[in-house]
């Protein structure tokens, strides 16, 4: 059986078509996400939902040419963000992405909007989470009068693919908005009312992998799921004993928990079907390395009047020889803060007369990125840590930088494996459609078709 998966990322849209009988990817397409919208403030991070929906439709049409007959389409996308839709299912706002930090602004005294929302409800909703953004919009009279629902971009794309007018949402996307009762896997009406959030704006909840409708070509489309869960599905052959480290625009470390458990300092997210994923999420992730590359380019232009070619290759070479030539720099790469403390800044420590060198700084940033994720791993329950026998790395940050992979292996004390196919979230969305269509008996079985490459060749 053949399935299509689409991943609506922050900077790109990816689509794959997979033959689940052979585990072979028939086609993989990546296109830039050109839906970014200008904001009036630096903290606004907006995108055009209809432009994204059109790109999704175009990807699907292209992939259908190599995947006919297609048994189903799965959609995933950037979690936490949200948009408003009217009674006709039309977007009446931009997509407020997960990077939108309006809820981190001061609201009352020293408290931010997100902190005030948490105080009112007793539940977590950090800046960038959909309901924290919505709370800010309510307080500042920014909610469109015609808004009937709010939903994630994945839910919106599914609705548009199936010519629907009412979005629906599975638990993986619902939880990403914040204020979600993780133990009961639902929103509590009374909790939302305590913050004067209108419960009717929340779409109906459906199980992960639910059949939602069909395209104009009569291809089944299944409920969207969160991109973190999709990445897990598309990366782990054995979900229950594998630790996933993803380094992309952000960074995450994820591990499976069979039952609900309160965790301090970590996100607990529903796993499709049953169980949960404990997630430590860094806001900066791979952006820390991109920031450093931009810094070196600025230095080249301002000091030498030229740009450096192949900057990332040069950076990796400089970092590889750094341990033999310079003492280490300790770099805190929390340049975007954390969800709990958005005002936190990064830092460079242990500078001496000998180590203020490009290679030492590059290696220090890579080690800092790995260290931040390992600190989240240390917060996980001991029983979970003991079950982790395999380290799996995903995302371009791991695939395109073998040195980061080696640093992650050393930091976590496990040998790393990397999935054969690089678009893990899109693949996970396709596997979710496979579960919904009955190709796999459950979400744990879906990983049986995955393969790994020899990362050390």
C-alpha cells in the first residue's frame, strides 16, 4: 500500500510518498515555505495559511503521480501555532507560529501574559503555545469578530484538502496549544472559562489517525498530528526503547512513557494511540549554529570586504582541529531563552588568552547544543532512562554535521543511528495514515518499515 505524508515546517514544506510493502520512498520533495508575513513588531512571527494550504495541495498533486493508487494522506505541521477560521472554514487571521512570542510580553506587573494565564488556570501554556497567543489576542482585542474556531496549520490543511468547513483536532495537536488535560486527554471547559477563553473555539477532538474525508480525487485524508510525534513515528523502529534527538530549527530530545506522569522541566505530549512522549525542547536548537555562521560571515564582510564560501564546511574543519590546538570554550546556547524563562540569554565562558579562536568557539557551540538537550534527558524518570538502549538522531543539524553527531554520542553515552530517509516528520505523517487505513495494527507497529544508515561510514 502506498501513502503520502506532508510536513508543514516553519521554513520548508516536505512531502514523501512511501510504499509500505517495501519500505521504499517513492518520491521526496522539499520546497521553501514562502508564506512568511511581515509583522509590525519583532516578536510577531506570522505566516499566510492559505498560501501554505495551496502549497500542500500542490505537493499532494505532484506526489500522487508516483503513488497511485494512494491509500491515504497524512499531514503534520509546526506545533503550538494557531490561526482563526470563520463559519465557512476560511482563515480570518494569519498563522501565529510557534516562534511568535507575544505571550512572553509583560502583562501585569512583572508577569507575562503566559504566566498570568498559567496562574488563572493552573495549567501550562508557554509563549508560542496557541492558547497563550490567543489569551494575548483576547486581552488586546485582536481576535477577529468572525472567528468561530481556532486550529493548527495541520488541521487547516486537512480541512482544505477535504473541502471541509469545520476543523477537527487530534490529541497531539490539541496538547500543543496548551491548557490541555494530559491525563484525561481533553480540554476542561471550566479551566478555559477561568481565563475567559471561549470553549466553543476549540474544534472537536478525534483520535489520531481518524479518517476525516477525501480529496477531490477520492483519496482518503487522515487527521493531522503534531510534528514532534510525527518525527518520532518516522524515526524510531522501536519506540519504547529508543531515545530520539532531533536538531532542526529547534531541538528536541524525546522518549516514550507508557502512562501519564507529572514531569518537572519537561513537556509531556500524547503519543498517537496510547502513552506519552517526554520531551525536552530547546527554542534555539540548530539556530544557534546558523547564528554563528552568520556571525562569521559578518566578520568576513566587515573585516576583509568579502564573504566566505562554503562557510559550514570551513566551520566543521576548524572545529575538528580545535581540541588539539585550543582549550575548550563552554558555551550556553540558550540564545532564545527557554519556554519557562524567555528572557534567559546565552553565554560564552572559560575564555582565556589561548582559546578565543574560531574553532574553539564553533566546537563550544556544538557542545552547548548537545549539553542543553542532555540536561533535559537527565530530568527524565530513571525507569525511562534505563530502557533507552538506542540513540537515534534526526534533523538536518545531525545529518549535515557529523561532528555534532559525535558530540551527541559522547554527551549521551550511546552510539547513534540515523534514519535512512531524511524527512522523518513527513514519513511519520504517511505512517499515521497507514495506521488509519489499517495497513499497520497500531502506531508501534508502524516503525517496522523503517531502516537506518551507518552513520560512521
